[in-house]
C-alpha cells in the first residue's frame, strides 16, 4: 500500500509525518498548537481510510452463504405401474447433489442395484441411467416380471443417508368376460357378452369371438349377430346375439390378438334361474308360516 511521507519546515516548526501513524513535531511553545492541529487532521484521515479498507476486506472475506444441502424432489411419482415385458423406468430427482452419490436399493432382499452411473447386479435387466449435470437418476428395468414388484429406494450418500421410496407394481394383461364363468339366458332374449382387455402393452388389433371353438361370423344364416369393439387403455368388445335359442348355448370365447383369451358358458333356459329361486323361496316361506300358525293354535 502506498503511504505518504512529507516534512514541513515553517515558522521555526519542524513537522514530519511517516505515513504509518507516526509523527514528530519540533516547535517553540507558541507554534505547538499549530502542530497539534495538523496532527489531528492527519490522524482523522488515516482513521477514515483504515475503516474503509477493513469494510472492503470484510465484505470480500465473508460472502453470503447459500443452503447447499442435497435433497430429493418428492413431486416425482412414488407409485408406478408397469406391464410384464415392457421396459419400466423409476425416476429419482436430486437437488444440490454436490460430491455425493445416488444409489438404487431393492427392499425385498436389500440388494444394491446401482451406484451413480454404474450397475452393481448380475441381473442384466437392471441398468443405471444418468445424463451428466442433470438432476435425474433413473433405474431402468427391461423385460420386467411380476416378481419384480415391490419397493425400490433412491438413496443419497449423506450421513445419515437420505432416501425416497418408489412402489413398483408389475401387472400382466388380463382378459375377462363380465358375469362369467356361467350365464343363464332366457329363451328368445338377447345374449349380451362384454369382453374387457386390461393392462395390455397396446390395444389389440383384433378381438375374435368363437362359439364352441368355431369363429363367429356375421354372414351365417342365423343372423341377428352384431359386434362392437372400443379400443383404448381398457379395450371392450361387445357381442350381441338376438332371440337366443337352444342351439346358441355352449362355450363362448373372447380372443384378443395380443394376450390371453377368456371363456364363458351360456345356458339357454325357459325361465331365469333367479326367478325359480325366488319362487322356491316363496313356497318355503309360506310353508313355515303355516307351521307357525298351527303351533300357535295348538298352544
């Protein structure tokens, strides 16, 4: 730092200033007040400059500190449903990771699957996925099976570790016919069958209905057959057969093009079994009432 040094000789006053706060004054008694006045001004200036220097140094030495502790973004899904055979990705989003690492652990057997971008399992279906400088740490599972369902935890290597659990549900496609496995249809009424295809990787390109293992077509002499199919996350196929007769009884099967089939037995009756059950119940109730009345009369 540059410091001023000077010497003044006037009025028989020898005034010297070293620039470091030290000074020397040689003067007669009458000039002593002038010397003191000059020293007061110089010392005040030195004090002001020193204060500014300390303030500047303090500001540079103690910058504002920001919170840099790592944490996991809990807005990512914690419940994931995947399909058998279709690749599943579990996401963990980490903020302010710093020099820590991110791992994936399977709770079922406390098995360490990944550390950072490296995979630590002999099961090649599992893979660690991460883009440098990104916040997403992904566990990829190829060809998942139902046994892969369970809890997977994303962990940050802090002390103690910070974790975030994800529940994975692996399901397989389901085909079902509403009301099965046996349906009783009144003679001359309409057979109304609805087949639902759930959890398929994609909607089936076709749904084939068969009666006693023979495909149902719409150009048969029987007539009165219609089919309505609506594709989507849950595909529905509705088979309508008007004026059912005894020959329409048998096994009906719904066969989607991309998953398992489902079957139901159709029974053609002259009276709905539920009606017969209600009638039988009425006769039993009447008989019990008669017995109660007889007992009352005897007593």
